[in-house]
C-alpha cells in the first residue's frame, strides 16, 4: 500500500472535520485528480479499466472525466489498493443469497476515513440543532448486531454511531434467523421503546424500510400506538425486495407517524451502499444530498452525459472518502436531478435487486 494514499487519507480526515469550505468546486477537482492519480498507480484492477478506456492521469483534466467503475465490477475484481495481509474488514453488497456480492475491502486507515465521513455528515443531518444529541438520546437500531453481520456496511455504520453516542450494545434489537435473514425481535424492541417512554428521553430509531414495516405491522396487529418523546427522530434506509410488503415513501412515513408518534419532519431517509464511504440524506419530502467531499451526477444511459434539471438517469457518485478503493462509482440506481441533489427512483430495469434488508450473515 503506497504511503501517498495514507497521507491523502489523513489529510482528507482533517479537511472533513475542520475545513468544510475546502471542498469548493476548484478544490474538489484538484483533490479528485490527485486521488485519481494515486488510485491509478496503486490499484491495478482499476488501472486496467482506465487504460482500456484510454483515460489516464495524463489525459484527465477535471473530476467529471475520471472513469467511473460500475458497481457490478466489485463482484469480479479486487478494486483495492490494500494488500491482502492488511485487509481487516470486507463490506458486501446486500442482495439475494443467489447473487454474488460486491466486495469493498478495508484496512484500519480506510475505516478511519469511512467513519470520519459517516459521522460528520450523519451528525449534521440527524442532529442539525444538537437538541437530540445533547438530551442524551436513546439509540434503537432495528438491525442485527455487528457480530451477526460482519460484512454489513450499514450495521458497521450504526455501530460507529453507537460508539459516538456512547449507547449500549443492547441498542441492536434485530437478529438473523436460521437462513441469515434479518428479523425484528419485537419484544426486545418494545422493551427499548418502553424504556424511552419511561425516561422521556428522545429516541433515535435507525433501520431499513423493511424492518420498519415489520415493526409497524406488529404494532398494528396488537393495536399499539407509541408516542415517543418530543425530539425523537427516525432514519430509514434500504428497500423491500420482497421481504415485506412494499410501501411508497409517503405511506411508510405516515405509518411511522401514526404508530411511533414521530412527526414527518423528524423522519430522515438515507442512501448509501457498500461500495461507498459516504452517504446521502434527505428529509421526508426533500432531495438526497451527499456531503461536500462527494459529488453526484445523474447520467443519461443513452449518451453517457449528465442530464438536465428534472430529468432521470443513472446515479454516479464521486466519493473522496473512498481513498483506498475507487472514488468514482457508477450505480445501477435511477434518480431525478434536483439541483445538486437527486430524487431516488429505484433500480434500473434488469439490474439485480439489492437492499440492506436482504443482507445475510
């Protein structure tokens, strides 16, 4: 592993935490081009893909010209600059058990960049006024704990949040069943909610859309309505993929408000994937936005160019926090361009289904 990548990662972490203005457009492009040159030199699989497209650090002049790697390539190639002996974590894409997962390799330094990125942007979006955080909020994760799903980037994210908040390990109220499917332990979840109600602490509930549907359906079956303390917040992510009935976002959020008592303005959506180190967030009625150290383009599948405002295309992401793999990722997700953000539509036709709700242990 080249020391230049380690130096870039350390510098990036400082910029993320201390100098958000460092990621204006000119500076972002300079950093992206610097990282592209380092990844071209240190990531042999990526270098071969770039050379096949005749795009190299000698010819690329702007971050938008940096070759993007399709997420499917992470299934077949080791797109990493980390030598095998230094890899201490592997995040897999979620999907059906018949699918071959993508693999995103990590070492201590890459996890440090990942966690700096995720917490900084998470804190800004989930605690915009610091009220929930400063009131010693109760964290409830509707997922299995990390030891049951060691290859889940989502659960690693929730574990990093847990550590930042000082929440107990018991905040994870999900588990995996005999087939490795994520399920909710309803009694443990209800106990966690009742504890919050007894102390009047605001709650932060995080989980997949799939998990929320199962929780809410069980509350409805028992005719239970919880009124979580003021300031409580929900973060939902992922899809359904036939693991539960599928609800439009507005209907799911209305269901959350009805059964948990969390107002719509306190429901946040998250968009992320195992191949990335940064996440995008959206309010219940707003567009997804990545942090300033990442950029998103909505690309026309017909001509490969960025679409205009309000048009639909494939989501392409440039994530500077992906220091040790590939910064430019071409997803198979469809989005509508909304200013500097996007509205998520879903998977492109013929793309394999994926979603954190399908993750197996």
